[in-house]
C-alpha cells in the first residue's frame, strides 16, 4: 500500500510539473503592462478556454499531490 501511494505521488508530481509548464507565463514589467492593456482593449479570447482548463487542472493536480504527500508522510514510520 505504501508503494502504491509513492508511485501515485511520483505520477502527481510529474503531472504537476507538466501542467505548470504548459501554462502561459504572465507578462511582467512595463512591456507586459503595455501589451497586456492592448490585449485587454482589443480582446484576446481565443485561448481563454484552454487557460481556464489548465488552471483548474493545476488546482486538481496540486490538491492530489498534497493529499498524497500527506498520506505517504503518515505511512512512512521513522526507524
């Protein structure tokens, strides 16, 4: 049972890394403020559905990762 949760923890960690890397970075600084304003003014709605899906997927995978990490920490007894 402990091995199952450890494998599940590895799967969640790899999934979390993948989902975070798939997300689009937020622009920072003056250039990001200018281009971000232009995108907001003219509308950039094409990738909004994918961004929302990736945000929700990230939350779900992160919750699974933390719960699995707590279970593994509880199951592993110090020697």
